[in-house]
C-alpha cells in the first residue's frame, strides 16, 4: 500500500518515518494546511492508496487568539483531504484529540459520547472531524491524548529539563488522562489504514490513548523515578496554574471499539516511557 502522509517533522510524523520509510511525507512547504486546496491537490496528484494526516495546529493556548487560523488548519484542511480521498475512494486516517470533550466526570469517554469543546483548539479539531464524516469516504478519526516522544516539545522532555534544574516542582494533579507514545500512535495509524483499505466498512471514530490513566503530577513522578531524578513534586489544582485555554480535567478515553474493530490493544505508557528515556539517554 502506497501512503501519503501530511507532516514531516512533528512527533507523529517522525515515528511514522521509522515504521514506513517508503511513504511520501509532505512538509509544510509542500502542502501548507492553511491552504486546504493545496492539500486536496496533493492527494489527487500523489497516486497514493491511503492518506494519513499527521499534521495539525497544536498550540492550544495560542489558538484562543488565532481560532480562525486553527480552524483552517484543523478543520477546513482535513475536510478538503477527506473530500478528495472520498472522490478517489481511498482511506483517510486522521488524528484528533480528547479536547473535543468537556472533560467532565471521571469515566473514560467513548467515541459516541456528546462533544463539547472547552476552547478554540477543541472547536477547530471538532470541525475537522465533522468535515471528514460529511465527505462520506473511507475514514478513521483517531482521537488521542497527551502525546509524548523523544522528539519535539512535550511533557516528558520538559520534566527532564526542569527535574534536572530544580529541587521542587508544582504540577497539576486534577487533570487525568493517558500519556500516549507517538510510536504507538504511528503503528495504530498504519494498521488502521491497511485494514480500512481492505474493509472500508470499518470507517468511523475511534479512541487510542495510553493506559493506565494518571494525573500529570503522578506522570511526572514516574518520569523522575525512571530517569533517576529526585525533585519534590507538589500537587496543585488547575486553578493554581491558569492558562489562556481551559484544559479538560478528564482526558480518559475508552478504547473498546478500537480493539474490537482493528484488534489494537490499549498501549501501556510505562514501557513506552522507558523507550523514550532510553532514546534520550535519560534512563537511570
């Protein structure tokens, strides 16, 4: 299967490269998601048998001031991709987010639960989901959460830096979710694309996130323990760490339908964290 992948340098795209080196990767210069027509044209001209969208506007706080741009990149561009993929009858795998939910309660959200984004980023990602579904072609919308890897900027790398610099850190403890290794997401995307190519009837919305659920504070403790760092971690509520965009308190995602449809088991973030630390040379 020949695959066209939007994104070339992000966390997910870099892990996809390791697993699918023969795929075609489009950088921003080659397919700028702020120009949806170029994305559709790239698919039309590629001859690909499947498309994975690994690119997005991910600046959650900045999106509060740039919602129009975020909506073009996260909403209109994926919709344009989906329409072109549908016209060619090839599958599109698109990565979305737990931010489409309001983060209420404590049970894991299922794909069919009502959506209610708290901010601009979530609204922009929801617009993309709606556009993909409306296109009517073979597709999988894969919602994930708390993406981490050895690449780019993410919580693991931030904690390693701060843990080496400070003796005491205050970290939010009332936001709970599943840290998800970009490598696991990459493998899931490739497997889902292959299965959709054989069975378009599996089209739909799915969840994929690391287990077990953990708070940011406890995830930080796990990072420090595995990296041999020993700063004191002090739990604080989200109200003590205000940000321009509200974060969901509950980012738990139910992966039952993903397992039943594609045979993909929920990934355990603990061995994934060990792999990330080993790659960064930070394993104790």
